[in-house]
C-alpha cells in the first residue's frame, strides 16, 4: 500500500464568501466538519490543513488539527497543496487534495480515490454519473470525456459529446455522461512537475486548471463515485447543502 497524505487547503479570502472555512454549520465550523470527515478515511496516513491565515490556523488548533502556513498568493489549491507538502517535511507517495468547502463529504469517497493510487497512476480524480438534463447543461458543472481506461480526454463546461439527431433534453438518455467531483490525488513527483507548468490556452478558455495538465501530456485517472457531497460557494449555499443532504 502506498503512503498518502491528505491536505485540506483553507483560504480566508474569498470574493463570494470571505472567511468561508470558519462559517458555522450546525454548531461546528465548515473546516472542522471537513477535517473530522477526512481523518475517518483509513487509507490516509496523515491529514494536515494548509492555510494562509492565522485565524484559520488558530481555529484548527482548537480541534487538534495540524496546520501548515502557506503563502497567500497561490493561484490554485494545487499550488497551495504542493507548498504545504514541502513544508510538512515528510515524504509520501501520493497527496490527496481534499476540498475544504464540502462539509459533508463521506470518508469512503476519499478511500475510493486512494485505492487507485498504485504507483503507476499520475493523477486521479472522481466523477459521478449525470442523468438529469438541467444538471448536464449547467455550465457550473464540469463534464468529463473519457477514454476506454477511464482516463480523461477532456474536461468542459459544455456538454461533450453532442448527440446527433436527438433533442438536447434527451441526450442523457443516449450516452453515459459524467460530471467532475473535484477531489484530486497526485503522485508526489507529478505534483511537483505540474506546479511548474505555465497556464495553458485551454485552461484559460474553460477556467479549468486540469486542462493544463492534459495539454502537457499528463494522465488523469477518473474514479466513479456515488457520493455527492455538494460544495459551499456562498453563504446561501449552506442551507441548500443541508437540504440536499437531508440534514435538519
């Protein structure tokens, strides 16, 4: 079994939701809920929080989490993960980037991603089948085109492929569409390499950093999951997520 560290990036600054990691949800902060779910994943050897703000670090200390202070100006959670991995000072075969804004993620969702970290896989992520027309055509939902090995050919906010001679509302009945669930596992040597890549044209067009990796020839293994943990992007999303997860 390969050694795996889970890293939870947690920024204080957010244009849509400043202080999001500290937002209270049913008596606990969002960050504490993410951390407590993450440490239940028994395939992780260690879990740390990567933050750029002392308020978050001090709060994390109250529930016993280990934190690493990173620079504020990272362009993505991937870059913050790599700096945190370096600063942590321990070597692991893989790094799993756990989304810090999914307070009700299931530990088995993390385990299922960890299971494919066999030393050969460079990057892995998750996907969930889409059987709803509205979700499929929502540009906020990223769709994945796969090869026969369930490796990503492309990620897009548009619906790919288009189904010829069928009305759009019926497309999901004629093809197995998958949308992206944004947790990543990186082989540690690959994580270092992808953080050195220049931003690509496809990435800028779709605003999806994983396209930079594909353009540069890296392979992304996609693992199907049935867990839909739902992320919180705005304060209003908290009530929506509680409703979707049937939590009272």
